[in-house]
């Protein structure tokens, strides 16, 4: 493959990975709000910190693809609002088409 094509593919995969991380962060934050563990302000602050620590702009949480993928992940969350019961490959496959 030409270098330009490889760079473009790598860029697209990186963007997809960023949106997947953001979708998981959003699903987790929303779950914690529903459980009463955090209020909206606390969850928003926590999600922003989590994303900024990864050098991701929190504006990605408003991306329609991220929001839809987050909705797909929500039913898969465990009692602690994590994906511990869902292996990484299954989670990735669940949201891959959306991102």
C-alpha cells in the first residue's frame, strides 16, 4: 500500500478508537448518574477529565456517532457501570458499525 493510503487508514482507525473510548466514557457517566452515584455536573466534569487525560477534546461527546454507540453500550454495563462482563472484542464489534 502507498504511504499516503496507510496514513489515511491509520488516521481513520485512530479516530474510530477515540470515538469508541468517548462512547464508553459517556455510557459509564450516564450509568453513574442513573444510579445516583454522581449528579450531572459531577459526571460531566469526570468525563471531561477522563478525556482530557487522554488528550481527547470533550466535544467528541456531542458527536452523534458517539452518542448512538453509547446507547448501544449502556445495556451491556454491569452493576458498577463497567464493561467487565463484556470482553473487549465483543464491545468493539457492538459499536464498530456506528463509529
